[in-house]
């Protein structure tokens, strides 16, 4: 267990260097989330006790407790009196939130996110996704409903080149719920999303999406295109999201931590 402190500290240094305005408890939370994301910490792993973390890390007991409580609210860890703090098993929540997340400005906490797959198909429609990924083949299209802390919902459509990633159609929708889709791509094909480019515009939300989100016809909202790049800095994924105009602040990170 001794090495886990070094790994957490290493992540903290990277996060503090890039986001020095984050509260200390958020820095610790982000460090632990990064270790969950890269599978250094796996489901069922037991984290050190609050006292041990306080002793080994440059944080007070109150900061450690607040960080673990935040991770518990996100669903990334489970806290029990009998076992202590354990990395959660697969649930309906998304833990890999580095690309975008919603923040409660008053409490400076990250809202938990839940996902539900609506459709998965082979799609031959052309648009910015096909121009970004490839001009001469179909796309794998995954449409999801994203529930933000049970307060509001967003609509997300994820595109991959079918010629490379069509095998994902063999998965069941339930296999794609509760995880970031880029984590599935990495696990199945060994390809990581290392950076993104985000394009945001305020626009009228398409009527089918308005129906899905319970918005009035032609409601205004934010359309965000998230262009994902792989290890070789070549186009990997294209995600288009629609978010209600009155949603809380949205954070974007264009480079993957660590």
C-alpha cells in the first residue's frame, strides 16, 4: 500500500500544476479519479484510511474527509464502516469525467452523471462527424441520454469510424452504460483518447432532441462538438451533445490528465 501514496502524490503535483485554483479537496479527488481511470485502482480495491491519507499526504483530515465524501457522491467509491473506502464496481455512473463535467459553483463540487444508451447502429449519414473521422466509410453511432445529478438531461451522439470500431455493435447497450465510451474503445482496441478539441455554439435544439429532453420545440441550447484525438494525434471520435441553456457551468479539459 505504500506505493499508492507516491502515485496519489504524483497525480496531485500534475493536477496542481495545471489547475492551481482548484480547492485542495478537489485536487485530491481528481488524483484518485485519475488512478481509477488508468486502472491503477481497480473495482474492489481498498483505499487507505482517512488517518493514513492525512499522515502521508499534505492535507488535513478535514480535506481528506471532504474529498472522500465527494468521491462517494460521484459514485466512484463506496464508504462503509466495516470495510472502509472501496473503489466502486461498475454502476450506471460515469467516472471518467476528464473531457467535460458540470460543476456546482456554490459548493464547488462535480455533479454525478448517469448514462443510458438509446440506440446503437451503423450510420451512413454525412456531416461534420464523417468529415472529421473519414469521408469514405460509415460510422458507428451511439446515441445516449445523459442524466446530470437527476436535475436535468443532455443528449449525446458519439461517432467512430465503422471500419475500425464496428465490432462494438456486438456489445449490448448495458455494456456501454456506466462508463465513458473512450474507456470501452481503449479496452477493446488499445486506442486512447489523449486530447480533445471542443466547439461550442448556442443554437436551436433539433425537435427530436427537444422531445427526448422534454424541451419546447425549437428551444435554445448549447451544442458542443467534442473532437477526440488518439495517441498518434489522428482523429479518433466525434461526439455531439445538446445541453439545455439553463444548465449549470460546464468544465472542459482538452488534455487528458497524467
